[in-house]
C-alpha cells in the first residue's frame, strides 16, 4: 500500500483542514432532532422562554404545539445538548413551555433519546407555574451517566458523595445558612447559601455536566464558576435533570 508523504507545508495544512472538516461533520450529524407530532396552530410568534411545566400547574388553558424527538450517541453528557436542540426547534414553532414525555438510554446501541411535548401558555399561566416551583432548595449534580466516577463535596464541613447518575438535594430552612465547597479543596471557593422568601430552586454541578449550550439562552444568563463548583443558571434545564437522574440522599 502506498503511503502518502506530505512534501510541502500546504499539503500538511490541507490535510489538517480535511481532518477538522470530517470531525465537524461527524459531530454535526451525530445528533438528530425531529418533530414527530405537530398541532394545527400556525403563525405563532417565536417563543422567548421554554419553561418546565410543574405537575401541580393547571394546564387546562395551555395549547399543544409539538412533540419533538432528539437522538444522540450515548455520551458522558447528553441531556443539556439534546434539551437545547429541542428547545431551539420548539420556540421557532411558538412554544414557550414543555413537559417531559420520555427519556431512554440504550447502552446496547449506544444511543440516548429525549422526547418533550411543547406547549404555548399565557404569561399568567407561566407566572403561576414559576410560583409552583419548590422554593429554597439546592440541587447538586455529579456525572450524568450511571457507572461514571463519583463526585464529592462538603456540606457544612461534612463530606458528601454523589454517585454518577444521581443528585444531592438540600432544603434550606428559614433562618438557616449553609456552606458548600467541593471536596474540601484548599483552592476551591466556598458558597454560602441562605433561606430567602420565595427563592427559586438553584442548581450546581461538580463536573462539566449541564453546562453545554447555556449561552443559547441569554434570558436566563449563562453558568458561572465559583472556583470548584459551577452553577447552572437555567431553571428549566435544572428541573428537567432532576426528572432524569435519581436523588442520591
């Protein structure tokens, strides 16, 4: 077999560009997003939010827009990229909220599938839905897939461990203040969290899980780093993750 020799710098650059193009193509087409059912609603204005609908919210006045399916390779972190892919398609159709329909991880075929039902709701319904979120709770995520490595953090000086595929939930009582840092690392910044009236749920991740694509949602802001723990600023994504992972405490 003849071995190709790169005789000039241009040949080397061309080879690198071809490799990068092939890599980009593989990444781009590894994920598939499809509308599998759509309502007759037409010409809706593009949505600005994509709120997670709480089970306690009265949904009698919301309107179905579409059921959207996302499939990707089974990676260490799938949920956020699939969520944002579905969100992008849903808001273009006019949806501004959603419910989880199903989530499956097929390890045999190395595929992950997320299906969300999207809806359009009035501002008053969305406001009531936000009021139905559990208040003064903190969720800390480790790794997404069961079987990956465990992560640890300190809660008021006590070491806590989160198995992959699990999350740790902290409820803050009125008048209480808690201290959280990652694994007691000297160089890691500590977080002080305290009870506040009607405080919305807060989400943190000990790994890179949950951080991809947050810049696509400027209305929620992007994640920020506390030194060793990253905050997921998107409540809708955080609430979805709590439905897909298991509570580990």
